[in-house]
C-alpha cells in the first residue's frame, strides 16, 4: 500500500510541476504587424526560460527585406493575465530601441513602445 501511495504522489507531483511550466500563450506564435493600418511584416515570438523574443521573419516592403532575421523584441516577460512588460522593441529601419509593454487579447497583441513619457501603439494579429 505504501508503494502505491508513493507512486500516486509522484505522478501527481510531476503533473502539477508540468502545469506550472506550461508554455506562455505567446510562445511559438506568429504575428502580422501593422503600421498605420497597413500590413508591414511578420514576427515569430519564441520563449526561453520565461523570456520572450521576437524575430522579424518576413516583410512587405522592399526596403525592409534587409531586416528579415533580426531580433526586434527582447526581454519581454509575462506579468500574468495576458499582460507583458520588461522588454524592448526595436524599430529596425531607425535602429532604435524602445521600452515596451504588450497585452494579449484573443488573436490580437496590443504593443506599446515608449520613449520617455511618450508612447506609440500598434495592434498585431495572430497568423
């Protein structure tokens, strides 16, 4: 009986631990970016050790093609409830980094980049 109890507890413990380390909803997702309402590019978001990174994997502009493969989101972390902070987002055409936050709502990712007290928002759509 003791062996059965120990085995049951071990299985329950492993199940609970694996749920605690479940992947973030943004991990391994692809997003269509928009600028001023027009499709601009595609970003793949990956996760490693609780930190999210976004890489530009496609673009709709001829001048943007040189930026494909560049990491444009770094250090983004989940605050829970679909809210993210602590990261930076890069405007590859200006080579500038901005502090960022994000909010996930269904298939929409609301991105906000900050420079000092000013901010700019974009809505990305899940592909």
